């Protein structure tokens, strides 16, 4: 059994004021309108959300109760994907872009439970996530966990900074979960994914999950969310999600509903969810 986690700051330090809930960070947090990370946090049962997030969440539940299932089953997919990559594929490095707010079983916790020497880099540039970054800066003594304050639209800069913690000559699992919907153009979203994968070596993995336009309820929920004043989130077709993996070797069962991707005994596969995911390796 691994020793108790200890704080291992890498990209930021304990003395870095960005890690504290300072007045500067609080000033950047807009509680007057909903926010995707807080909205998602509300749906998975977290406490890091505000009245506007809960109001929108309750409104969306009325329109499409299934979005709660999307949030929770997508989180469970993260755990299964990381366990597969760390346990069956032997990957020891993870680059998690669009970290979101810390909850139970974050990427580093799952990976280091399987392989204590795993190294994880989280990437986000949201002030609320930044304010909670300290909760992500934990690690087993054998491994490392790091946080980068960076923009998804600058993939080369992300790779350069991640290379201070990860060995980019060895396989890395790139994880982009429920994040690409913020990119309005599919072509741009695919370009960002391609540019990130170009910078990773053969044997690396790509993990993507996202909400999909596979029911009228999800489409209506997405429209309501986008009218709320929050940063828009665009649901895409299953074909679009599959296209992100072009040129890579998909792991069975390919791109499928998150509940059907390598289900475990505790996975409820009877739930039909508008969220698809896949895992693929770079040849």
C-alpha cells in the first residue's frame, strides 16, 4: 500500500500566490452567470458551485434529466480509461487538459493507485480551477503531479511546459474530457488535438469523451445552456467524436457510449447516455 499522498509542487510552488484564494483570483471569478466547471460540479454532487450554477442545473434537469447521468457516467469513464492505460498498457505519464474542479478519483489518484510512479500534468486556465489547484498538487512519493495555468488554444506552449515534468520521448496519455465542446469550430478543435498528438511519441494514447447530439433532449439542454450567459458548449455528432481519432489505432470497443466503454461489474450499462468516448494509441 502506498504511503499517504504528499504535496509535490512542480509547475507552481507553495509560495506561488496563484495557489491561494487571493483577492486577485476571487476578482476573476464571475458568479453572476453560470460556469461549465461549476455546473458540472453540481451535477456530480460537488460543493464548488454557486447559486447561478445550481439554478441553471435545476432548469436543465427539467428539460433533460439525462444530463445528470451524462456527468456521472463520464466521470466513471475517466476512471476506467486511466486504469486501463496504467494497468494494461503500462503508461506512466498523463497530460490532462481541461482539468475542471477537483472531485473524487481525479486522474492522478486513479493512475497512482495502479502505478505509484505515474507522473501527471493538469492543464487549465480557469480562475476557479486555479484557486483549487492545491487539491490537485498531491502525489505518491514515487510519482509527480503538476499543474499548468495554460490555454488549450496554445498546444505547443502546453507541450513545452508539460515537458518540464513529463518525458516527451516516452508514451503519454493525452486526456481531453468534456472540454472540446467549448471550441465552436470542429475543424479548429480537431486541429488542436492533432497538434497536441504530433508532439507526443509513438505509443502515446488519446482519451476523449464528450456530450453528443444524439437525442432531442440533449440538443434542447445544450441550447438552454448556451442561452444562459455561460461560455457556450457545442454538442457534436458521434462521427465528429470519432474523427478526433483519425490516424490512431482505436482500442476496443472503439468510440461508444461512455457506459459501454470497457464496463466493469459496477457499471450500469442499461443507462442510455448522450456521451461518447474512445481511447486510441499512436502508431
